């Protein structure tokens, strides 16, 4: 297993994100979480990044899943600025689509 490369996946995800390749960035962030043993705080931060990307793609269902994963990994994350507002936005968008 290439541990050196695994540690670069987060950098790759960030480069893809900055280039506007949101779906590819999500893949790399998820690959990172699958391959690299991380603590819960890191898992929460990466999950939050994935959630934000899904929001940018207007995929509010997936965004909400990842916001909840971030919260479960680190309950303190709900206190960060904007977290509750983002969750509310996702919930509202999902309810609007159901109607």
C-alpha cells in the first residue's frame, strides 16, 4: 500500500476543488477517507468539505448526509459558523423538491 501517495490525496482534492472540478474533488476526498486512517476531528473536517462541495453542486441530499457524518465524527462542529444554516438550507431544499 502506497502510504506516501495516500497522504497526497487531500492535496489533490484541494487542487481539483480550486480548479472547479467539484465532482472529482469529492471523489478524492472520499478516497482519502477510505484509505487513510484519520482521527475523528480530521474525518469531520473532510466530511464538511465534501458536504460543502455537494452544496455547490446543488445536491442537497448528499450534502446533508455528509453534514451529519461531520457532526457524528465531531459534535463540536455544529458550533462552527454557518454549520446550522447550511443544514437548514439542505433540509429546506429537500422538502421543496418533495412537494
